[in-house]
């Protein structure tokens, strides 16, 4: 069954065109179904989401990540998107500002950011998630208090962010309207490679540092998709707060995947 948009529709506006809705499909438990999503974007910012409405649902909901698989046999569940990892060219990732050749440097295999005006403009679908995990490996070498490793924000002030140095603490936060939820841990020492992962499953949240759980909440109510972010940055916040240091990789998982229990400081870089 096929469905699609003949023109632009708003974020999760599934009722703009009749063609957005396919004919009913009867799904059998345990059976894998092939799914292909094609997207074209000529000139406007946009997003994409594939949703279903199960029996009794009043409106469509995005298909959860643990119901999706990158493999045809469906054995490996969950979709992972590696936004940044061991790249050797930054020309296609860094959108603003425009860097002359030689000004932006990649240190070894890592992205080097100066803490002033360098950052990565990420695709907006990194924030269009409910159950998910964000993993980043970095080394901070300077910068301001409250610098953002990443921040996804909407024009109304809603946002989610990770800061290694917010008032001396490592902080992950989500703000939606008048409500803010945070996970905090001891601040990250400058000059050391550090791995941080945030896992969210819709009702709980956990913060891991170098593979060890540093903070958790079993009463989390906010998730990335409630922010409806239009600006998704790696290496800065919506209002600045640029990160100064190196980022080796940034990975987004569409389910709350905790790190391996044996994980320590990333890749032996501190040896």
C-alpha cells in the first residue's frame, strides 16, 4: 500500500491530504513487513515521520523504533542513525558559518570546535523521537559555563540539551512549556575524553558517563518529540553557548539502548 504528500504538510499533520493515509493493512504478530520511505525537499525545512493508527486509536502515532529493523529478517530491532563518526571531511556537515579552507580543522578523527562560532547543523529528525538514546564522545578544552554539546530547540523556547559544564555539573535537560526535567551528574574534567549517553523510554530516563549510570529518573514525562524542534545543533545551543573542544562521534538510537557494561573512557584515547 502506498501513501504520500503531493505538497508540503506541517509537522505530523496527517490530515492535510487524503493521499497521506493508506488503505487499512492487517498486520500479523511476528511477521516482518517491508517499509520504504522516500523524501524529496526542494527549498523548505521539513521533517518526515511514518505513523500508524491501531484499532481504537483516535489519531496516528509514529511507529516506535523497537518495531522497526534495518534488516529484512527483522531480527535486529531498533533503528540507529550515526550523525557524526570519524569523518574526514566536514564540508557537507557544517552549514554555518562559511569556513575558508584551513580554518576549520579535524583533529585526528574528531571534529575540532573553537567555542566561538563553529558548530554542526543537524537534520531535524534527530529530535523527532520518543524512546531513544543519544551518545556522544568528546573532550572539552575550554569554553563557557553552560556550553552545549548539543541542543534541539523550537521557536517557543522548548528545548532539550546536554551540557558538560552547567554550573559545574553535567546536565541533560528537556523543557516543554513551564515544565523542565533534568538529569545531573558531576562535571566532566576538561582535557579528558569522555563518553556520555542519555537513554529515554517515555517513562524513565538515565544518564551514563563512561559506561556507568550516573543519574536516573523513573518519573520522566517529557520526551524529545514534545519539543518539536526546528533547530538542531551539535556544538552549540540555540542562544549560543558554543562548545570548545573535540567531538569524536554523535549517535542517535531510536530506542533506549544502554551502553555496554564494560565500556569505559572512549576508544582508549586517554592512554
